[in-house]
């Protein structure tokens, strides 16, 4: 066996930054966790077919545990359809909205990404949101308590720039 073959990583051993999309809606009192796939040959990420949905009023520990569990569902896969409509998004299908306009209005989106290929730190980012046009970012250890992770996410959400009507 050649020496270079000993160091060649298989598809499953490949180290890569994992990714997760998360959608929060106060109106529908739910959090949608949409685990991501990555194309094998090109750096293209897309949502997996199934999303987990939990109640927005869940404890911070449950939110943190669900975030970690779905972050670890990250996998490599080949995308079957390159041309996919927003209505085909698994998170939209899992939501309580009937239209994309309602989904984009009533759900705040966050992206959770590994800080490096070892994924020992998580970068949580709010996705560009109107009307303030501000994005927020925080970093936290993957190995922190689930409760602390859930608290950090909710702090990000409460500082988020989405328009609230109270």
C-alpha cells in the first residue's frame, strides 16, 4: 500500500464545518431546526428533508439539546434537484405558514456553523432581517451546557432585529 493512501480521508472521515439552519416564530410559538447536507464534490449546502419542530416555550436545556442533536445530523449527500423553489424548502413545509411571504415575515432565521473543521466552537448568526438591516453574531463552545446554549440562542433572538408588534 502506498504511503499517501494511508492519509487519504474517506467521505465519512472528512473534516468539515457543520451547518444548521434554525427558524424561530413567536407568532406560531415554535422553533424549527433544519439540519443541513453538503454536496460531496462542491461546497453547496442544502436543508435535509426532515426538520425538528419544538415549542418556543421549551426550556433552554431542551432548546440547546435539540440544537446539538440537529447540528450533529449534518451529512454529505448529493442534491437531487438543483432548481428548487422556496416552497420546496423543508423548513417552510414544517412551518405553520401557507405562503413564503408569511414564512419570511413570521420566522426569524439563524445559521449555526462550526468555527472550524473540528466544530468545537459554534458560530450563531442572525440572517439579514428587516427593518433595521443589522446582523448579529456570537460564538460559543459546542461543549457548553445545553441550557447555556439555549440561553445564548434566545438572547440572540431577543436582540434580533425582527419587527415585533406588541
